[in-house]
């Protein structure tokens, strides 16, 4: 209980769990207020080291580096670099407010547009959720309190069958095999970068693809069919193998990126520029034109949700066909041939 000292000041005293704390104030009211505010929970928080935004971001990026692909790490590093241009890196995590989050995201919306701001919001909200679980942050996620911004969606350019044929007919060696594998498996480019010869089963005609595009970033594997045309191509490619990786650098180490490859190829052969992911969209569109059921396309693309698959497609038909029917590896069963199936035999 607060009492007056000989010097006229008031000493506040609080005892919790056998621990005694005191503090001196100018007035008795201030001393009593301090005593009333002291709780075991408050003392525990005060004894914990202050967790700053910078230290929390550093720990988070270590976890991202261990669990996710390098592209994701670089993306998140860039977000924190921008954040700390607006927010003091030494700000305690518990003191970051929704106003701080809104100030940063509003600026990104003004400078870089709604798409970029929403991407930053997603990354920072994920960081905060991780910090709540891993670091014991109790404060509510301030980035969830900021509403999403309006976006201007640019339609991804999907190459035509003719443009893809042009590249395949004019490229040879590893590049030809790489492009054909992308087309015939609908793989993501990162999945081919990590593809090993042990992932190929020529006898049962399957390709095992590893993806980190799932929750948590852990590496998961799925098997997709290997078309007859692709099996022939990959067997020939294996004759000159110099590494455990199917596609690798001259020193045998795997690629981590090939940023300008498609730009160079498209320019060299006079076709409208498209990227690796455009080939994945092309495969989906070709399957759709051939009349493949949504569930089959979903399985080939390895989407967890049919909604995601539907976004790839312009229209859906009801006739089930196999990859080999689409890419010309086997004779199509008798019956009505869809208009698009006549131009889908891309294997050279």
C-alpha cells in the first residue's frame, strides 16, 4: 500500500507471487493508480525481451528460406524492404497498429497499384500469423484490418498452338526437350528445375513432379502421365545425361531460374512473347478444346480446387480423352472428333 516518505514523495508497493516491486511518485493518487495496474500478466510481459519488427521479420525469413522456394523468399524480402522505408524497424511488434498497416499499404497502392498492394498485404498478413504461432505475438493481425484494394487484372498471354509448334520445330537439344516436357505435363517451371531422373518411370510412363505450391510450403509430389511422345523424347535426352537432374547447367547443377529464355526464343522465331506459365495455360486450353472433363484437367494440373482449374479454361466439354489422344501419341478411339483435336498433335 502506498505511503508517504520523509521527503514528501509517495512510495507504491506491490507484492505478487512473493515478488515485491516498488516505485516512487509525487502524489498519493499516482502511487495508488500504479499499484492497481500491476498484475502478474503485466510483469511477465515486461520481463520478456521486446520483439521488434526487424527481429520478427528476420526470424520469419529464416523459416521461409527453409520451407519455401527461392522465388518466394525474394518476394518476401522485397516486401520487408519497402515496409521498413515507412515503419521504423525497431518498432515493437505489439505496437504496430492497423493505422501503420494502412499507411504503408495505401502508399503502395498509390505508387504501385492495387495488385501490388494486395500482394504486400497477403505477405505481411502471413508474416503476422506466423509470428502469432511461432513467436507468441498476442496482438491482432493489423494487416487483416486493411481492406483489399481494387485491382486491374492483365490477362496472361497464352500462346497459340501454332506459336508453340514454331518453337518446337525450330529448337533442338535440351531446350526442345524442356519445352515439350512443359507442354506435355503442364508442369510449373520450378518443378522441372528440380526434376531428377529418378522421378521418371519409363516402364509405367509417369513423371513425378514436386511442388511447393501447397499450404505450408512443404515439398509434395504428384505423378502425372508420360505421353508416348514425351517418353521417346526423354529417353533420347537421357543418353547425354550429365547429372542426376534432367535439366541442368553445364556443370551439372540444377537451374534455379531462366528469366530471359522465353523472351529470347520468342524473339528469335518471330512469335508473340509468352512465358513458361503460358505453356501451362496452353496445355489446359488444349485439353479443354479436346473435350476433356474438368475433373481430368484438374488432376493433370494438380489443382486442389476445381475452381482454380475453371479459371484456366474458356469453356468446358463433356468428352473424356487421355493426354496421348491430345498430343498424338496413340490413335484416337473411333467417334466424333472435336474441331480442336485436329491441331493438337504437337510432339516435334
